[in-house]
């Protein structure tokens, strides 16, 4: 186990835990980025419009795993969702996340 895993917990384990709770995958890249490749079954809500979609996300009543191209935007999205009472985790880059699912 690496130092980062020790300090933050194993990200793969957290992702698996969220999956066991029927989490949705929320891809916060732009529509054009998403259309170039994405995790099957994921939902695309670009980070720029996320604040306007929080009520709809909360109505789903499911935890959320966010992803983007590198993990930066998805980190921001997870922070926004958590601040609004949504159980969310940053899954990082979509391609890397797809290998963990």
C-alpha cells in the first residue's frame, strides 16, 4: 500500500463500495469530449452546468462517482455535490476509472 492510499484510503475500494450501493457514474466533461468516448451507462453533465442539475441528481437518490479526462474537473464536481448533500466520490479520469469498474 502506498503512502497516499494509507492517508486517503484505497480509491479502488471506495469505488467498489459505491458500486455496491448502485452508484451512478457522472462524467463532467464537455458533450464533445464525452461523445469521443465514455464509460457505457454513464451520465454526461458538463461541470459548467452541474449546479443547475443538482436537484435532478438528488432525486436519483443514489451515490455518485464523478469522472472527467484527468480527475481535476471530477474532483470539483464531487466537492460541489458533497456540499449539496449528495454522497459523491471523485473517480478520476474516465479511462482509468473504466478499468476499475
